[in-house]
C-alpha cells in the first residue's frame, strides 16, 4: 500500500515544487561599468585590423581609475560555434588596438569590454568588474 502511495503522490510533489516561479534576477547589486562607445573595425594593410572605441565619461567614483580594456578575438567555426583565439588586457584606458589576424580568409568576432576594480574590497566577492561587451565582426 505504501508503494502505491509513493508511486501516485511523489510525481505530484515533484510537479508542484518544480513549477515554483522565482523572481528573475535583473543584475548584480553594486557598481557596474558602462559599455564602450563607438566601437569600430577598420581593415588596414595585409592581415591587420584596427579597433577603435570610446570610454564613457559616466564611470562611478567607486571604481579605481584608470580603467583597463579587455579584448577577445574568436574565430567563427560554424553558425553556432566560435573558438577563442586571442585575448589581452590593455592598461591606462586605451582607446585603440591593432591586431594581426591569423587568417584573413576566416570570420572573426572581436569583443571589447571595460575592466576595472572597485575601491571597496569585500573578502567574499571579487573586486574585478567587467562591463558588457561590444562586438564587431571581421569578414573577408
């Protein structure tokens, strides 16, 4: 009899507990960095490309200045797959970067993010903050 009760009621318990609606987390509390502005890709000589961008003036005073800039280059393998081929961090709030493409016949996504540290350090959380990334696409 106990087996029949478990077999009948256990799926109902899982159904009701699994369908509980939780509030959506919009963003992490605390300071954040804005995205870079006016990100542009310019093809230069040979396999080189030049990235330029602007750094917004609305940076919180709770962030250590000057900011760094994180750049990641990903090669597009297929419609649903990319592979990271290069990443670097530029110091002193850089606003341009020249990159030598491994193969100019392929397609690449170049992503630029601001990177900073908070002035107030909490031992339970990282003080490193990245902005959302802006991406440009290089195609042949």
